[in-house]
C-alpha cells in the first residue's frame, strides 16, 4: 500500500507527476511560526510559491470544490492541505475537511504539509484519519542557524525567539517525524536553501532525517518574498540547488521535480489549473472553448529557466500561446531597465523598455520591483514572477491572465 500510494502521488514520484493530478485546499490560514523568508498573501494570482492563495475556504467550501475538481479532472489522485498557514495550527478545520472528503471518496490519497511544531500532539490522529503522506519543512538542526531563520515560534500561547524558539521547533519536528514514520506514514522533508544562512548546513539536516526513516527530501530555492525579512537576499540559484541535491542523493532519495506549489494548486504539477476553479469564476463552470492567444515576454539567460530580474534583462524572449502550447516568435533587445542602485535607470529609458514590450500581455521574470510592475500595469501589461522552467512560468502567466479575465 505504501509503494502503491507513492506511485500515485505526483510529489513522491517523478513518473506520477505526468499522470496524476493533485488538489490543494487552502483551509488553514493561521500559522504558529514566523519564518524570515515568508510573507503570506491571500490575493496574489501572479506568484507561485508555497503559502500563496487567492482565497481561504471553509471545510464545507473545500468539500464542494473537491467535488467540482474531481468531476472535471479525472486523473485526480491526491488532496493536500498546504496552507496558506500551517495545517496543524488549524487542526479543527483541517480535520473536518479531511473527514468531508473521505466520506465523499474513500480512495483519495491525503497529504498534509506542516512546519512540525504540533506534530507530537496530532501524529496519532493524523495516522488514524488515513493520512499516509506528510511533508515537514525542516530547515536546520542547529539552533544558532535556526535563530537566523525563525523570527518567532508560538507554542501554547507563549512566544519564543532566538535559540529558544529554534530549539523548541526542532525538537518537536524530530519527535513528530519519528512518530509518523513509526505509524507507517511516508514523510517527505522540505528544506529551504538560503544562501549564507543554512546552505552549508543542509547535508547535516539530510543525514539527521535519514536516520529517522524519512522517505525523501526536497531541497528548494529560497524565493525572496516582498515584505519578508529576507526580501533583499538573492534568490538561491537552481544550479546551487541541483549541486546540493546531487550531494545529498548519496544519503537519501531527492525530489527533483518540485514546482513550489501554491496553497490552492490544482491539476498536474506542470499544469496548474487553479485559476479555473476560483470562487466565483465563470471558468470553473464553463471554460471558454476558444481562448484568445497571449503574447508573453520572458526574462531568461539561456531560454531554459526564468532566472533574471526584470530590471537586469537586456533581452526578452517573446512567446505566443497556440493550441499546441507555446511558440517562440522573437526576441526583444533592450537597454537595462535598472542601471543599478544609484539611479535604477533614467525615466526615458524605462519608457523605452516598456514601449518595446507594449504589444505583450504579460512579462515573466524571476523578480520585479513594485514600481516597475505598476508602470507595466499602467500600460496594460501584467507582471508575473516565477523561478522554475520557462514552460512552467508560461503556464503560470497564462493562468494569471485567464484569472484576471474572469474577475
């Protein structure tokens, strides 16, 4: 049963990601820890990172959404609760949602994501509800490093910070993982790789969780989130992440196909259809039979990854959506929008860059500043942030454009 379920879970099997869809239900708004890389926003369809959602659902609404998605996506195999806060910090809502869906479909695979602070309290209840896949984010096993990552840990009404907060969180994470593994749960550990903070420490984290019987680890790049304490740190490059995964593969299985999904993700990992199923969106009932093509400009160094800040790009690849997917129709050479921190470009230059992209519906980049995004918006151009492959980013841009049309 364990292997069969893993083979049908797109996060636990690289092969399953192409065959089986997942549904994330955003029923858990509260969080009991504050991470320096996190800033949760409920209404941002243009971002793809853990914790982001366009809406928070009640358990009853989640049950109704599950019924709709199951009707329209026949390869749905997994229902997960991954935020936008922490699944266990909202345990009554999480438990009720699982019970509603289990009654509707006894064969569905359940998956939870958590920071692990409350795992020792709820591990046995999780097992009893039939949850067989749990992801725990463990960013360190050293309290000094933890003190730099976690601003605050709130437990039983008391707030802990610094080493004390990190020690409390880490001890409970490891105890909870031990209990889940003993109960037959497949545990995946997520690790956010933060350059200059925990990057060199990751092999120690991997070795520690391996000894606890964890099924696999998923090393993810830190995405600087606007409004977070780490907002101005550089994004971890996929080259660095790949090298760390290669090193840690010697100890434990590595997830290499993670898309750092939103808390309301729907569909295959490479084809997020969340925009189709938003509350009040007509597309959830009757998607248009012939959607108009979109033109999207992409900031990419070599055409494989979305790996450039909007202001740093000297060339944009321009793609057109077709009934076959995406077609590269040209390139646009531009002077850098941002000339550096001293002046960040002249006003005339900014208008020239935007003028060269004026026929595009959206600009896709790794990051974009608020003022630049607002300037694009005034010219009718949506800005979309992503940090994975160009194809994945284009899918997200199209979903955001369609969502905007529906709203």
